[in-house]
């Protein structure tokens, strides 16, 4: 964890840092990973941090790089990241089965032999590899993909969680998507379940903990701009 100076400010207003705290050193990082649930304004914060630090914003590039390494379409990699239904898991079992009778149906009514379909574990490894290579190049803000877990051993990466209460996230999601409160609540719950499923499948984590991150920012009251300022300060920006 990295020490931050005491800060103050009303929601929506710039943060005020006392003069005697401005010399507190932030982390000297080459990469920032930003994670968070839907409705927490995680992507807004990530975009702001990238602009503030002059870093590249990396999201879909992770999927594209992993797909290129595997020689498959990006959709194949995206499907590995998604939470699967029982039927999806059953089809995956057939796809990776050594049973010669197992077929994977492809577009156009044809099929692919099981050995021609990359195993899910292989694609997960490529996603993690793409994250690590991006962090090694530096000057990047990596959005989502549980990058904080993939980069847990990297001392020059600031791992950030942007979060908010379920009620706040539900209200934001309803407004952003034009949904009824009930539908927004269901969508938020589904998204949260998918995030936990991702952590379990990729990293064996049963729950998401504050200690998985170096900085946790709650946007219930803090604006996304205030969150950007906190992250930039922790990253060593002046």
C-alpha cells in the first residue's frame, strides 16, 4: 500500500492538499491498472488518469493481442472472459474433449475439429501474458481484465479499485442505460456475479478484497475527477 496525504474537498470540487503534505512522495509507477464494477465510473476514472499522466489507455488491445497470439478471432477470446451458462460450459466440454465424436459447430453450418479450437486455459494464459507485456512496456493505464491480479508481483504498477455502493451504481446504470430501477438492479447483480466468476476462473479467488489493490476509491461521494486526482497523486504525478 502507498501512503497518501490527507486531502479534503466537497463532492464535485477539487481536492485540497495541505501545503505541509505536498512533499509526501507518491509511487513512481510505469503502469496503472484500474478495476471496478459497473456503475462505479471506473472507465471515466481510467480515461482521466491516462490523460493526466500522459499514458495510453489500454482495454480492447489486451483482447486483440491475445487473439493475435492464438490465431483466433477476438470474439473467441472475449468469450473466454465471459461468465458462462451451464449450456456454454457443456459446449466447452465438448470443444476440449478428446472424444473424437465431439464436434464444435461453426458459422455457416460447418464444424471445427476439437483439436483446432484453442483450449480455454491456453487463451487465459495469453490474456495474462498480454497484460504483463503491456505493463512491461510501461506508460499505460490498463482497464479491467483483472489486471491487478495479473500484475500483483510488479512493484512499478499501481493497482486501483474504483467502487461505489450497490444503490449508487444501480441509479447510475439506470440513468446511463435508460433502464427501470428493477432492471438496472438485475443488470448490476449479473455484472457483479460475472466479475467474481472471472476472478475465480482466472486466479482462483473466491472473493474480491481491498488488499488486492494499492488504492481503493469510493465514488459514492467523490466525483470521477476527484478520483482521478487521487490516483494521479498516488502514481507520483505532481
